[in-house]
């Protein structure tokens, strides 16, 4: 009889789950929430970096446009 365990040498799926398991809806929801949190943090960080670059630049027009 075949064992339900993953046999050595079998590749895992692209999403990292074993071939015989699928994540439940609560796991997919958690992953989705984490992804959107990371995206929001990345956007906020990018905006802060751009603002810092503009504020440290020599043009006063760029500073005024952000305020």
C-alpha cells in the first residue's frame, strides 16, 4: 500500500505546501492579509524615502509640493 507521507524526491508545490495538502480558507485569508500589510508598508516606506530625498534636495518647489 502507498504511504500517505511525502516520498523523498517528490517536489513540493510552488506555494510551498506538500503535494497532498491544500491550505484551508483561513490560511489563505491570513496570507492575503499579510501580503496587503507588506504592500502597504512598502508603499509607505517608499513615500517616506521620496519625501526625504525631496526635502534634502536643493529645490524649494519640491518641498512645497509635498506639504
